[in-house]
C-alpha cells in the first residue's frame, strides 16, 4: 500500500512503513546518532542552536508536500520519503525494455546498483561539508536561510540513499552507510569520491555558482536514476528532484542578483570600474562561471564510457526524461558524433549511442544551463550594457574524459599548454580575484538588509516579506 503522507510520530519520519520491518528500523536508528554527530561537527558552523524558517516535507503527493516553520537544524525531521509506487510499472529502456520493473535488487546487478547509489549518496554530505562556514559571511537573512534549506535537504538526500543501502544491500550496505560519514570533503586521507566535491567553497559567489552548475548536474543525474528499472531507486530520486529544484533556484537567482547589483553600480557605462564601489566586476563573474561550469561537466564522466553503456543496457540508469524526450529506448542503432583529439588534431568520431550516454546527458545539461544565461544577459540588456555572459565550450578546463590531458580555449580550440597557461588568468579566477571577492564577504543579519555586492530578491520565501526574520538567533554573540 502507498503511504503518501509522512508519519512524524516516528523517530525516523517515513512513508515506507518502516515500523513493519523492525530489523531495518533498528539498524537505521543505530545509524541516526552517528549522522547527528556528523551534522553537529560538519554541518553549518555556529548556527546549530538558532531557529530557522525551513521547509519540511509532510506529503509526497502532487497537491503539496511542504510545511514551513521555525526549527533548529539538528531537530530537522530528516526522513525517508519515496513517491508512490506505480502498479504494473514497466522498465522503459535498455535490454529489459517492457519487462516488469524490479522491486528487489536483481542479483546479477547488485554490485553495480550499490556502486551507483554510493556514488550519488557521497555527494550529499560532501556539499554540506563544503559549505559549512558560509553562514559566517551571509549577505542577508534571506540568503542565510536559503543556505540552510539547501543544507538540510542535502542531509535528507543522504538519508534517502542510506535507506536504500540498509534496506536492499545487507551488511555491505550498512558498511557503505558508515563510510559515507567517514569520508570528508577535501580531506587528503579520506576525500569524497568525486573531485568537485573536494573543492573549497570559500565565498558566496562560489556557492551560488556551485548551486547553479553543480547542483544542476544533480538534477540530471537524479533524473537519469528516476528512470531506473529498480523501482525503489526511481521512486527515491523522483522525490529528491522535487527538493533539488530549490537548490537550482538559489544558485540561478543568486548569480542573477550579483549581476543586477553590479549593473546598478555601472549605471549604463560599459567601462565603469565597480571595485572602488565594492561590486563584483562582470568579467570576474564570467571567470567564476567558467570554473564551476567546467568542473561540473566532469561529473558526467567520460565522453566514451563502457560503464555508461552497461548501466543503460542493464536498465539501471536511463537518460534524462527518457520516456518523454526519446523514441528509441534501446539505443542500439544510433551513434553520436564526438570531437576527439587524435595525433594532435581535433577530429570527429562516431560513437555507439550506448557508449555516449554520458555525453547525451551532458548535452541536456548544457542546454538547461544556457537557459539561465539568457536570464542573466537579460539583466545586462535592461541595464543598457553591452557585456554578455557565455558558457565556455565543453572541452575547456576539463579534468575527466577525452579532453582531460589537453588544453582548449573557452571557444573550444585546441591549444599548446604554454599558450594556454599564458592566458589562464583571463579565463579563470586568480588568487587575487578570489581574495577580492573574499574581502567583500560580510555577515549581514538585520532583517531586510543586504550586503552591498548583491541585490535583494524580487520576493520572499513562501509569500513572506523580504524583510521577514528568516533566522531567529538564540542569543549568543555574533560579530
């Protein structure tokens, strides 16, 4: 039976009837104190006792699933929420196309599924760790609250993945769940699995770019997993996508507000220098975009991938919006043209579509990012400025895949390393750039006030006023 509403009387809120499986419930209740210890030590530093206006899931149905109220973050009701199961669901792609979807892990795919789940799960606590100090330089209460909303939902996404590991993978799953709390973003001895999640996020422009570009990768990875023939994974990631939408909103509108404020300072003059006014120059914003976009592209994996082909063939991971966007769900007869470097030259090669599934997903991601740039450039046009933001070519500044060992300009032209290094500071933020941005970061906690370098939002959260007290502090001293 589907349980759409979530039982908050349980120690672990859930809509999966956890009480009927006492062994699983006890195992998760043993994991819970370790999770809370991790949250208190690696979650937002300095704000654990404050009351934050947060959204909490109370239902997973389409009519509304969010409840807003003040809560201390350690008391947030993390839980296990899956979308309702579909009767007679069929597998929609791959070699198992048309067969009944799996409610249990197929034995032959057990290791592959565990690997997929662990890799996704590892990104969730990583981003909390990367962002743990940002609250100390929040540009407003509105932004502080949004940061914390992102953080608690990343924590809940970890819970969602840990449930799958505990429920379907036995002792190995329990061990993987423990290791998720032992790895740490940026730790040289026990780093997070994917490189981007070891990168420091030291200022709010980086955070907004991370939420815009890296969390958007999450949207497309979760969307691909939501097509999985393993129904518990598909149902879990579909609900995660509902929460992920807010993270993308925070990133996209955050960068947009920085652009708007800079444009106000420029006052229609393309040559205006906003640094003396405490603004972030447009070309510096572009360099941040270049960095976080290119780093996020790496998360999709290699352009030509036998692993991606296997995941698709075995109906474990599809394409984004597989059933609505694509007609051939077996992908056996098509190919994808991919530019590759051969003999020091860039040439086109046709790759069987299944081996190019990562690139297909990357195509969808890039198209989605382009939509955000249209909005950002609209701000510049309204301000009567001629500057325009662009996304660098997918080959620029790559550390994974076909282009990792080569050097490309933002336009995608193959370059000599020495020439590239000579121009690197034009394209990527320098240490001086980052130091300047860091110098602007100040903690602004009065309701309705905003730091000088960012514009206010156009509206508040949940129909509240912009000057709403989104965080109520516990009374301890703050600088």
